[in-house]
C-alpha cells in the first residue's frame, strides 16, 4: 500500500487486510466511461490502446501509422485500425443516512455497514486512479462532494462517512433524480441504502440514471430480523424516521408482514432486472469483504454487463 493513503489505518470502517486482498481485483464499470486521463475503463470513443476494436476506411487526416498494409495488399483499399480507448472512472457513492439506517440487531447498524462498503470502494477506486465523490442523503443532502481524483479529496470523502449520523426521513429518490442531471459525465453510481420507499419511485429514478448512461449499482441493506421476523411476544415497534410507534402481537401480524415483504422484494427484483441495475441484497450478518469480492469479481468477469 502506498503512503499516499495514510487514512487506511485510522478509520474504524477501513481494514488494511481487506483493502490489500480486494485490491487484487479491479473496480470496473459495466458501461463505457468518459474521462480526462488514461485509465482501465472502456471508453465510448476510439483510441490507441492495445485492445483492437475494428477496421474503418481511411479518410484524409488519419494517422498513417495506423494504416493496415496487409489489408491494403489483399483488397487494394486503405483501412485504419481502431482500438478501444481506456479512460478513468467517476465513482459517486450515495449513502442513505436516514433514521432507519441506525438500526441493527446483529451488533452492526446499517450505517456502520454502509461505511465499510462505501469507504472500501472509495479507497479502491482512488487507489486505481479514479475520481471519487459522495452524497450522504436523509431528508436533504446532508453532505455532497463531487468526484475528484486525488488522495487529499479521498480524505474528505472518508471524513464525510465518518461524521454522518442516521437521522430524519429519506429523500433518496429525489436526490437520485437530481444526481442524474447534475453528474454530467457518465459515472458509476453506487447506492447503499435500506430502500424503505415505494418501489415505483425507485423505478423512476433508476430509469432516469440509466437514461443518462450512468452505471448503477445498489447494495440493499437488510437486517436478518427484518427477514425472519421471529419476535415471540407483544412488541412496540418504533418508526426510526419519525412515524408513530406501533404496539402489536407479532403472532397476529406475522403472516401479513411476510406477505408484504415478499411483495416488496418481488417488485424490487422486477424493477432492477428491467432497469439493468447491478443489485446486491445484503444482510447485516454477512461478511462485507465477501459481499464486495462478489461485486468486484462479477464486474471483472463481465457477468451482467448491460
């Protein structure tokens, strides 16, 4: 690890061992990117890297060094070799910091887990020369840092993650619509949230991001207790985003809860498949290193490219 990144041992949510192991797999975009420097991501433009793309007919002004004389010898026509141009990535981390992100039955809250995911991805992206930014979102944009490509800026991103507190309601769909318009160059938008909102609202903002040609990845954080709903005695359920509390016997509502959860998850699955979202349902008792390893390997192997 380079000394350019001094924060890796001073942040509670960064583990130097995890960073070392995950750095063996690059963070790649599933879609062509546009950047200002040479990098490892495919660009929509043609360039002169070593990855051959196609032939095209020569036009006056083309670099004569790119003429393929073998093709000319066979066809008596001038053709130019084109190659894929590599470019750098703009990685925009969107972290839900609403009140419900403060919940966790496993000893780790959602916001703790989100810090580990987002902080690790931000570090890995910066280390490979990509630009990193962050938006922390509750009932407003709590903190916004546009993507920049230097270690000093990464420290500000990590500061934002360290300082954010889970409180208030969530305006995530509205913020995603805003980011779709304000992040002008194509970017990898990584969303870390419990997604406690109307699936139709999510469909709209996901579609907007995809229309603007962003590559969208979502880590959907769920607590094991939310999935199992294994409460055994009358319980007072609190709305961590300001709603009224509910006192209920879990045995009376378990069937309805299970049906509502199944309907919600099925709707979400349909939406992410239709929109081409890189979706990862994640339980808080899962090892975050394994979650990120699956994410990175699936992208490096080209699975699910859209």
